């Protein structure tokens, strides 16, 4: 009997040693993730068992208490690699080696869209995020406000802890923005065209919404720069969509042009108060490197290719504009029949 007990003890010891020092995970994928919300070791153990990260709850509880895990671990999200041992798992949590996520920022048009992106990427809900983004007191430490907020967000992919706070996200954006403008002589180029970085960003946001083709974007930027110099209204259709908060509009009618919003560049000269979207870095560079032209007008080509005609005189522009309107009217009739 003593031999059997001794043998069982050895088997149990080997099993525990295997789990603690060699392998504890039992899932089949390359990695698994879990969240900890400061709800105690017992609840944490249940979560780990549910996700097949551990099988033996008592061993986890015992070793966690020995290593004082509950005193060290912070709320957050953790990734566990396949074949991670129990000791390595607890050390990872004890040292708060939390998961990083990719905050993938492309084009967003509103603070609400930005808040939703935060919610889909991080541990912050969209209501908390939108309240932060809509509050100038929250934004003041980052030298921005609700109208200029987007200028801090340069589209890119950013690695950040899932549990990071909004101030930490903002600080990361500020650092990236400053690095962006210091690179490739961008600050000098902005100064050479008589614009601040924020003004360049705002103009780029309009250009971003005007066209998909880089060859036209840089000419559109030239048109707008010429209009600003001549103190002509920009008359940018995307600003009407932004003013109305209706991005589904495919045609800007005369009745829309009376909108009193400061973003209505048909009624108000110069740039709008802030960006109307987050333009790509490439579009920002196209604005900075726009060629010197005498163009003051542009209109979409009547073949609906997405490209534009550019003109220096209103007379020439009117001819192209009439061609486009006729083709557009024909298209609408065919669509309605």
C-alpha cells in the first residue's frame, strides 16, 4: 500500500511539475486571449478554464497566492501562446505583460466614427470616448479642441495596449503627429505655401473627399490654394456634405448652399474651422507638393471616370460644367425610368 501511495505521489508530483514548468495550455490555436477586470482569482481561474488555458484550478490558485499575483496584476487584456506553462502564465500576468492591439486609423469623418473605432479596438466604450472627444476641457492638455481634434490623428497603424486610457491614446497621437510633421521637410513646405500644419491638414481633408486619383488631387489642391490667395470662396462640395452631416449626398443642389454652417465654403471664404475627415499622409503630401498653376476651377469629367477638367477662366469652366450637368441629367433620367 505504501508503495502504491508513493507511486501516486510521484505521478501527481510529475503532473504538477509538468503543468507548472512545461505546459499548461490546452487550446489548439496559436494563442488565446482573456480579460481581467479585477474580479478576484477565483473568477480569473474560471475564465482561464473556460478558454482552456488551464485545466487545474486548485494548482493555479495555490501558485498564484504563493507568487502574490492578485497584488500585482492590473485590469487588462492578455495574450497566451500555445504550450505556455502555468509558471510562465502567472509571471506574465504578475508582470502585466498585457496584449497590444493595432489601432488602425484610416479615414473617419466624425468624432462619433472615431469613438466607434476606439470601442472596436480598445477596452473603452464609444459613449466614454465620444464624451471625451466632445469636451474641450478633456482635449486642452493636448493643445487642441473639438474643431481641430482630427489634426492630431495621422492615419496609420498604431500599436497600443488594449487597456490604455484615452489620454494615453491622445499622447500617442500627439507624438506621432509631431514626428510626422518634422519628417520630409513638411514644416518647411507648409511655411513656404503660407499655411500652418493644421491648415494644410484641413485642406487635405477636403481634397481627400473630392477625388480618388492622386494626379487630380494635387491639381485640386493647387486650385484651392489659388482661391485662398485670391480670397475667393473655396466652394468645396464636400464641406456642404459635412455641414449637413449627410455623406450619402451624390449631388449638391442649390438649396443646400444656404446652409448657415461655418463649414459651408460657398458662404464663408477661406478654410472651414477644422478638418472634415482624416486625410491620408499621401494626400497631405500632395497638398504640400501641389504644383504652381493658374487654375481656379475644376469639374468632374462627363465620362464619369472620376477625373476632372481644370480651368483658369470661368468661361472655359462653364463649358465643361454644362457638359457634365447634361450627362448627369441624362443619367438621372435613365435611373428613374
